[in-house]
């Protein structure tokens, strides 16, 4: 007896299976036959510091002001000893300015109806993070479309620094049987809401590091060497990379079983010494202020 779109009923069952406790006491009688346990557990702890919210269990950090929205995530594929259904999106960012999406998560696309689209949208190259030597963060297990192996472990945190700069810091350690690396990403947002992304990659030498930014459909892009000019209606975002940039084709899924074309802005660095450190800056303006 519940709203079909209210998934707290199923969340209770899932949480009990992994912890033996319930999340939502309102539905305890409906799931008591499964659980036999109605002990209350606190919801996820959220740490807030003015514009930053840190979701400690989920490993997500959100910066939100009047104009700027930025999210960075490091959600792992494993918890309580069980595998989770996640994408290879560790340390990927989403960025919106004045209500306009510029850099986005690509979505899910499909599951079994189109396995090719599903695999493309869960890959590291479909997210706004770095791809090390063309390798995935977690390698899909061959026995199913939902499976993951668990090579990637991560952590993330955020704080407000004394010099009026918000700082978000996350890292992911990836250990494959034949290849391993560590990626650390620091995002700084100053009082004018200029974004500075500092990426540090520790790995063996002669390895390519590709950095991607997935653009929202409707964002126009022009490239001038190491600068990408992104325009959405009357807003402009200037992305300044450490090396030459280019535009690739990508896909975006606004909802399940639907997807459309979009663009990916990318650049590539090569590790000659470790760790490799490179900086990307993003600044927003109104078209009228530039003209």
C-alpha cells in the first residue's frame, strides 16, 4: 500500500540486507516480515560549510551559490562487501552556471535493451574526468552487463580556506593486475567563482593522460589552441587547458532508453616524469560583458 514511485520501501529492504537496520520507520510494518528488525539508523551525515555540502558516505561534494553549481563525485562500486551498480566516473565534475548546464553527467541510456550504449555511457571516457592510458577505472566483469570488478578505491573532501577560496579534494587509486595509478583532483573556486582544476597523476612513464569535459546538448563550442569557448544562450564559459584541445562526438541520455548526440572537449598529456601535474581553468561571463 504505497505510491509506486516511492522507493523508500525497497530502500528499506536493501539497507536491511546490507546492515540489518531500517532507514525509514514509516514503512517498517510493511517490511517487518523481511527484516524482523526495526532499529532506527540515522540518515547519511551531511557536512555543510556555507556553499559546500559534503556527503561523506556517498563520497559526493556539492558547491552551490546563487550563480554556480559544481558537483564532484567519487562513489565506489563496493560497500558492505557487496558490489554496487556504478559507472567509471570517479572524480568527474558537473558544472552549471546561472541555471544553464555546461558540463554534465552523460546519464545511463539503456541496460539490456542496448548493451553497446550502456557500456559507452558507463565508460571513463564518457565522463568529465581523466582517462589513464585508455584504461577503465573498474573493469566490467564478462558475466553480465551490470557487473564490475573493484580495482578503484576513492576518497573526497571539501573545505573553505582562509584566503577566501573554496577547495574540494578527491583521489582515486586504481590497481589492475598489470597496471596501476593514482589520480588526485583538487578543485579551487575563488570569490569571483573562477574554477581551477588541478590534476595530479602518479603512474609509470610514457603513459597518455586524456582529460574530458562532457558538454550539455545545446552548448556551442569553438577551439583556439588550448582554449575552448563554450556558449549557451547569453552565457560563455572559457576553458583554458595546458595543451591543445579538440572536440569529440559523444552521447547524452536525459532519461532511460533515450539518448542524443553531444560534444566532448578533450586534451591529452603524456607522463614523462611522475607525478604529472596539469591545471585547467574555467571562467564564466555574460555575452554582453565581453562585447
